[in-house]
C-alpha cells in the first residue's frame, strides 16, 4: 500500500514545538478515515526505528504518528544523553502526559484519522508513556508495549479503558520479570483485559535492528532478535485489528 508521510507539529502552551512524524495510507480521507495508532519511541527520540514503525503501520492500513515527547525533534544515539532527556521528562510527568494528550488531540483532529478508533504502541521508555496515557484515561482502545517499562505514574483504575498487549524478552536485564508480575497485579486490580507474551532469548530492545550497534557503542545490555521482533509485530497487528474497527 502506498503511503504519505508528514511532520505533525504541536505547540505547547509555553511555546515548545513537538515535531512528531506521521504516516497515512494514501487512500485515507475525510470520507474514509483510518484508525489511528500513536507510537511512543524508545529513549533515543524520533529516530529511524519509530519512523519505520509508523510507515509499516500506514502500509498495514493505519494512520500512525511517532510522538516527539522531548520537543524540538531532539534525537540521539548516545545513551547518556537519552537517559538525561528521559529523566528530564520523567521529572515532570504531568507535563509529559499533557504533551501526549496534545499530540493525541492534534493527530485525531486530522480529517483522515478516525479519532474514535485510537490505539498506542510504546517501545522501552515509550511503553511506560503509552501505559500512562491509558492510566490517565485518554481515549485509547488498545495499547501494546515492546520491551516496555511498566512503571506507573499512578496505578490503573476504572479510567483505564484500553486492552493491553505486552511483548517482553525473557533475557531483558532492564525490565525484570518481577516488574512484569507487578504490572499483571496492577492490571488485575483494575480489571483490565491484557495479554503478556514472553519471548525466549530476547533482550531489552529486541525489536530494534540497531540494538546491537547501540549496545556496543554505549555498553548497555540491548540486543536485536529477528524472530521475536517478527512474531511480536504480527501479534500486535492481530491485536490492533481485533480492537480497532
């Protein structure tokens, strides 16, 4: 399917430009809007990996946007810089969520996006971002995380309306199986419908083809696993198809 891509620029109330990257199926229109999926990138920012994710989603028939939560389109391949930027936005999680809500609103206002049919996907740090969006009661029907951080801004409650799919690597040294068990308990307590898939021989970052290169450069425990990346992507597409009409 042919697609079109564009920058979606949202301006915060204090004048910061959030430069997100959007992709649409060529045939999406105001007469035939596409279901929308928001993508929260890993801590590197809107680099090639999340851009390719939104393009693949558009090829699968969805409108998609990689959210620039850092602002000004900042991106890096340096783990220390990425960690600093991540810590900065995590220090003000209300601001982080208001940025996500702003991008969600601007994205769903596009005529070719079906604002009543929204999902979200998060990678690593972005996994926390999209789970928190659902915890905040944003209008998402389905949330999927890949090697996501499950740490909560506040625990899920009755406002959490999304169904959840978690893709986790068994060898992830950054997000422990205990953390995943904690997420299960949280979601059970809020009566959330979820599925957790655990992939063998998969480390943190297993969906990102650049993971090994980033690991070597930064001495962090990341690794790409092609089989897990492929299977988790197919499972996510099935999950979105089931939940986004």
